[in-house]
């Protein structure tokens, strides 16, 4: 091999390694503090500066997923963003677009795509002492990009954490979060073809119904404003949203755990912890609990349930739940991160980036 070829190979390796690093599994998640009393234009400044180098990859991901015929719909939202997206989200999205010097419509798309296209496994369980635990894997088909964007954020007022979330740089919604000493919540995509619809259908809902919420924006609002498990469950059950999903909520008292099956307008089903009937955990992947998963994805639920049943409530703890969701195929090639948390023990909250 010539010297020129060697230099070329080394340069390519350096670029690839810098752009999409693949460290060993698991990897701790970088943590930021975000002041929610600060102006929307500046509250994400440190995150945006640290992840500026990822912008070319983000744009490539977004443009790969967008049918060009529907870009005018997104431009319509971007041109009058305050009409279609509530504050503080509109202001934060504009700040991201400005800091990263990219089109506002593409930042809107980034948030819509990640809002409704992730597959997941979420479990809420009660241990033998009555403590409620929550664990989740988030799976996404374009996982390498999101692994490199994964961050943990403490949303604070006057230096005190109001709520914590694991999310992605450039994504202002929340699909995994905790209100300390109150509740935990995760979001799972509902179904694949039957329920979810295409993302541009969800954009149409956003344009037509200005009282509806992005799935993950509602979660962030609930984390910020709800102070109890019951209020969180009520808000997540009744507010109009843009796409059918599952909201999985854990509380701080024995028996507080539920999977809320949602359509766009209301809850369809609620599967609760039910200790008198020995239902000490609830588990959700991406299919209605009263139906069978499709053949191509019928093992995640079965393996996760088998692992939980073998564990038993007395065996539930941070390490054992991590092992449950680290079992194949619960953890798979698309798993981007894992979280174990318990609202009654806020210090337990731990996130790991998962590399296949």
C-alpha cells in the first residue's frame, strides 16, 4: 500500500471515528443542567455547542426519512411556528435552528420523527418491599446517530432539579423522565402499521387541531407541572395528542404503575399493577396487551415476561432489572439506551448508552 493510500485510510478512519464513535457497551450518559427559568433562546446553549459537530449526520438522518412531497407541510409549521407549536417548545426549536445554522423546518422534522418512530420496552415493577421501579430500553432503527446524541438533563429552577430526562441533543420533547418523589414516565410507540400512521398524518393533525400535543411535548409539560402520580396519569390519559402511543407511568406508593394505551383523542385501555391478583409488574413493548405481537417481533415481550417471572418481585432491584432488559432480544441491534429509575429514590436514576 502506498503512503498516499495509508494517509487516506487513516484520514477516513479519523473522520468516521470522530463522527460516530462506538465505545464499549455500556457507556455512561453525559449529564447537563438546564435552567427552565432561563430564556428559551439560551437554555440549551451548552448542549448545542457540544453537539455542533453532529449536525451533518443529523441532517442526513432527517433527509433520509422525509418524502419530499410533504416538506411544504413542515415549512408551513416553521413559517408560523408559534401558531402550531406552544411555548417554550417553539422558542427552543428556533434557538436550535439558529445555533446549528440549519433550517427551522428540519429541526421541527427531527422532533416529529423521533416523537413517533422509536420502538421500546418499558417495565414498571414493585419489589418485595413495596418500592416501585421503572426500566426501559429505547430502540431506534437509525441507532448510531442517536447513541452519539444521547444526553441526560436535569431541568432545574434556582439550582434545584424539578425533573430529569434522558433525551437527545436537539430534541426538546421527553420520552423518558422522572419527577423526583412523584412519578416516572416513558413513551413507547404503539404498533407499526395499524395504529401509528405515517408521520405526515400526524403533522396534519397538528395543523388542524391547535389544541393537540406532540407526544413527547405533553410528557415534558406533565413532568414540569404535575406533582403527583394520579395527576400525571390523568393528564396523559385525556389530552389530545398527535399519534397513538403507550404512556407507561410509575409512582412512589405500592400499586402505582400503569400502561396507558392511547389513541389520538383518549385512552383506550389502562393496565395497572394489581397486587391482590399478583400482578406485580406491567410490561409494554409496542403492541396492545390484549393482542399478539407480529411474528417478526414476537420474542421481545415473551422473553421480557419470562425474565421478570423468573426474577420474582423479591428479586427486583437496579441490577436485576438492568439484566432483564439486557437479555436478547429485549436488547437488540437497535437499542440506543437503557434507564433504570425509581421516583421514590431519585438518586437511583441511571442511563447507559447501549452499543451492539
